[in-house]
C-alpha cells in the first residue's frame, strides 16, 4: 500500500472534529493565540459536519440574561433535576454564563434568529429554546472557524492520539488517514482539543434494513469523542447515562417544537391521558424529591425526561399503545400547521417525506410516537464524557487540576460530546465549551507546560501499521471467501457492527428488552464484547478505504460500548428509569449512589478501574 505520509508539525492547538465544539475551539484559539498555529482535522467537511449538519430549527440553549429571562443558576437547576441530580454544576454554570455571547456572535455572522414582533426579543419555543432559520447554521459558523485556523484538513479520520514519550500521561498530537486518498496523516501538537461526536448506532436501531441510516443522532457519530480519549487513558464519567428519545415513529422527527410551541400533548391508543397513572408507582421508585407532580405544576419545573419516558414505555407494555401526538387540534390553525411542517423541513426532512409516503396528514390524523434506541453523548440531555477540570473560580478542589476542560491527560482538552457532566449544552453550549477549552489550551502553552514533547518515529510507524492492518488482512485472505462476504479468516465492518448492536441491545438495555438489564446480562455482554474486540484486533478486514473508515468507526464504538458496560455494572441502582433499568436494583438509591461515576481504562492492559466521585451542589435551590 503506497499511501503517502503527510506530517504536520509544530502545531500549538490541534482541534479534532469540526462540529460546533470544534468550530468554537478554533475561533477562540485564534483570539488568545494570535501567534499560535491552529489546525483542524475533520472526518467529513467542516461546512456540513457534526450534529448540526442538516440544519436546526432552534438553538436549544440560550439564557436571555440581558432580557431578564433566565440566568445561569436557573439553567443549572433545570439540568440538575432533569438528570436526577447527576451533573457537574461547575462545568454547567461555566458554560451557561458564557453561552449567550456565542449566540449573539452567530447572529452577527448572519444566522437569522426569529424575533417576537411585540417585544423585540428572540422568539422563544420554550424556556431555553430560541427559534432560528437554521438550514445554513453550520456553514455560517464554519466560516468563522476556517478564517481562524491556519489549516483545515477535511476528510481525515483521526484514529489515535499520540502520546508524549518524555513525560507520562501527556498528549503529543494525533494520527489518522484521509478517507478519500488513504494517505497517512500525522499531527504533532502541543495541545489537542477533542471535539468529535458521541455515539449513535452502538445499539441496534429501530429502523433496520434500508432505513438503517434513519436514526435520531447523526449516524456518522461513531463515538470517536470517547474512543480517542479512552484509548489514551483519560478518565471518563457518567458513561452509563445513555439517552432514549421520544420521537415521531420511524422518521425520528423531534417532538420539542410540537410540545413547546404548538402546545400539543400525547394520548394512548384509546385517546386517554396516561402519564399520571404511572406517577404513584414511579414516585415509590425514585422518591418525591425527583417526582412531585404538584410541585412541578406549581413551580413550572419540568418532570425529568426519563420519567416521562418511563410512563410511555410502560403504557405501551401494558397493551394500551400506540402513543400518539395530538396534532389535529393545533393544525387547524394554518400558522401552527406551517410551523409544524417547517420544523421538519428545517432539520428532519425524512420525517416529512415519510408522512407523505405513508399517507399521514397530521391535520387529520394524530401521528404515532415511539421511544428510540439508546444513544451515548454528552451535549444533548445526557452527561457522558471525559472527566474534565472545571474553572478555577467556582470548581471544588476535586474538580480542578489546572486548566478548564482539560481531561486527566495533560494537554488534552474536551468540548461538546467529549466533556462529561454537562447535559443540555446542545449546539450553542458545545460551541461555548470549545471556546473555553481553547482559551485554557492557549494558557497551558503560555505557561510553558507543553515544552519538550517527544513523539518518536517508532510510535508513528506503529500507529501506521495498526491503521492499515485491516486492508492487509483483506489482501492476504480475500481469496478464502466462501459465499458472499463470509470468510473464515476475518469479519468485515458491517458484520462487526451487527454483532455489536445485537449484544448492546440484548445485554445492555436496548429496545428489544424494554431497556432492561442486570448484573448477569452485563457480565455476559462484557464477555461477548471482549470476543468481538479480539476478533476486531486479529481479524477485521477492509476491502477499500471506505471500509477502513468503517473499521475504525467500529473500533471507537466498541471502546465506547465497553465503557458503557462497565459504568452500568458499577452504578448499582436505577438512576434514570425510562433510559434504562437495572432489573436487579430497580430503585434509585441516593444513600449510596448520589455520586458521579469515574472510570479509567489502562491503555496497556485494557483493564478498567472504577471509582465514585463526590457530587457537589454548588448552586442552591431557587427560593422562589
């Protein structure tokens, strides 16, 4: 294989992933590092990459502090109750106090934000959401990052982080390959900001066959935000906190705008309100602190999302499905009907197409909802990701080790999905985290912490050999194919992904087992996952560069899944009923588990170390 080696040296800040987190990092790095070399490595193309690629109808995280709407403390309280108490309040508050300035920048750059014609303030969809014309959201934000970076390398799948050989546990760059040419790319850098995507498609999706790409979170998000960090020995947190979404059936169309703006509601198959029927038993499971409908109604405090899911899942299991969204009332208003369709045409075109193809008109028929397969991500409404340092001014000692958003590996920072404990950041919050990480990375360099990094040719050559091994495996054994793609010597990436999705689904709480697992299932799943990982290491084959990309995406998904298994096994309670259930430990247990979970995988042995970390409530309850 004669693929060129391209070395980019003397980088100060390397940004891996150019979604909203990565673009924020590149933009801010230029401000604080006017003389620094800033390089972006992106798997797709920066203009249309990341979770915002297709467009968004709303920016879901905006305080509106200057309009007297909300303050950062409010947002921390909201996220805390939605996550059943489990958040890093220092990181959340830090993001929330800066996010509005990021949104104002988007507007300055040309993003059309809708305004309330009566008040002149941004048009609200809900308490935290403002409405936008967001089809070109990503290209607009990408332009600022492109102008800030010295170089943008598109079409580079980053597979490994390079490690400094002069000082233990310090990053030295990254390596990967061009998904079109196959060229080997080496990035030697003083700091690395990982802003890659979370993990879709680690669980078997509800949509299979020709619909396999129609999932909720970006299908190309392969857990690289976690795989890269886990491989490097970074500590991870809250990897058990996967998310299950209530969405329109089969198209995964979002429901938020319908609930919040169109004021729709749900019913069971018989046309009945069902949620409240499940609350008494659910209150027994989680305690009154987390579920008190009377308090929620009086204070307008939302009932946690996972608990609403629990009612949905159990109503269907009781034989009273399907659950439908009542749209027929709202759609009698032509303006609301238009908004309902625009909500999909602006970001989930597939849902509108599916309704048209299946003769569903929400004006005359209430469409079905479903709960999705689980996803693992840190920027939406869950808190998976790396154990990162918070800001010095508000973080407790256990949460601060020098530089904001730095992982437990020196010089390695996170943003967006990569940062653990910061749910409800969404696009604007991820961009803001990228800015915070970049400012800290520049300070880290200016403080002289990144001097003397050594990355040897042997490490670079070793990674090169590992990266292209699947293609060599195919070359050597391709003539042993017995039928179709069946080969006694190897598996291909599709076969490996099918195995991963099946075992995650059945043993780690997927849709076919109603999100249920236990000690015994988790132990079996870990055993099967170890065998799959062994088959990957010794016999994954790639026929071409595209399959090589799929092979490394599978590797990152396997690493992510392994972490999810260990965390789920470690947390001996059901903290988020509606996202998953520990059938052997069904109750929420604050006495023993009002803590954050932290793991580290040894890069040499692959062994996991699990620990509890203290959970600090920095922000008090709202006295009002």
